[in-house]
């Protein structure tokens, strides 16, 4: 997708896909907190999630997969890892969380991922802050 449509195409598709999943959760009446939401989106990808709340606004998220293969980014390919992180993984996660928790703004910082290091884990920091009202 990146090769055909540039970086904005996969970013928009990923964000929209995450948002659609968040809307589905809302329609089903699944009221959940941030940690439960993160556990849910990775469990369907066969990932085992460990989430540590660092403080009131920050989480450390580690997703362990059974193989050295990321369901989103594929196998080890460090030259394309950043492309997947910025245009697929992060927009998908943020789209999902933004739909469920519109009162917050989410920022992520990838520490490690399977395409980057060839291991079995995705590791990132998630910062959560209240959105400023525009009105």
C-alpha cells in the first residue's frame, strides 16, 4: 500500500479500521477501560498482552506473540519497520482508542517490534492526556 498510495493511504485505512472496531465495541455496549481495550485488540491477533500503568497518564504495553511474526508488520525487516509502525500499527491502535475514549488524546512511542528486531514482542509506551475542549 505504501508503494502504491504513499504513506497517507495505509495510515488512513489503518486509522479507519481501528475506528470501525471501536464503533463495533460501542454498538455492542462493551464499556471497557483503556487496559481492557488494549488487551482485546491484541488477543484477537493471538498476542498475549502485559500492560503496566507507569503513572496516571502513561502505560507500558508489551505484546508477546507465539512466533517471530507480527500479524500486522510481518517478519523481521528492519528497513520497513518504521513504515509499519507509523502507517499501520500506531494509526490502528489510536483509531480504536480514539473511538472508545474521545475525551483523551493518545500518543505512542515504539520501543521494539518484531519487524525491527526479529523477536516475538511488540513493546511501546502509550501516553494518555485529556483533550482540550474546542468550545
